[in-house]
């Protein structure tokens, strides 16, 4: 459905360090530059960070969340810890399993240095 997701950032190099560490926990290589952007590619899609092309300050979308698939709760914990260690802040409940209408999910939420809300999600196999 999606070709890519891009978020605006205010300090490209600070955000690159954050996302290199965060997405590195998912086995994604460091971002590669293209003008005022960095791109992170995987076999399932592209994520990018960019300073706004209109020259105004970047801001997060209130009510928006970008979800990243993780292969285990441990990988989700590593994702969350890497984000916190590189300028992110925790939000929502602590990382862990939650029961919901679609079943049990592991979720780990945090915000990047510009306030963009991110989530690591693991969906365990159905019993």
C-alpha cells in the first residue's frame, strides 16, 4: 500500500544518529543522504527523514504514529532502548504485551527528538 514514509526533522544530523541507532536494531543499514534527506531501505519499504523543503520548522503530527514491525519482544525492547539512548523519550505505557480487539500485541512507544511518535510492534503467532 505504501511506497515510503517520511517525517520532518529540525536537526538532520541529530535525527540521523537517532534513526541509525533505532533502525539498526531492526537490521536496517544507516541512512544514506540525498540532498536534505536521509533514506532507510528494507525489503518491505522506505523510511526517510527530511528538513522541511519550505524552510519552516518541522513539527510532529498530533494523533500520528509510525509503526515498525519487530520480530520479537526482545527486539522491541532493543528498539525502545536505542531510541531512549539517542535522544528519544518514552510515551504511552511501558513496553510490553497488551490485549486488544485483534488479540495480544507487544508494543513499545517512544518519540523521536522532534516529537514524532513511533511504535515497535510484535504480533505473536496465534495459539
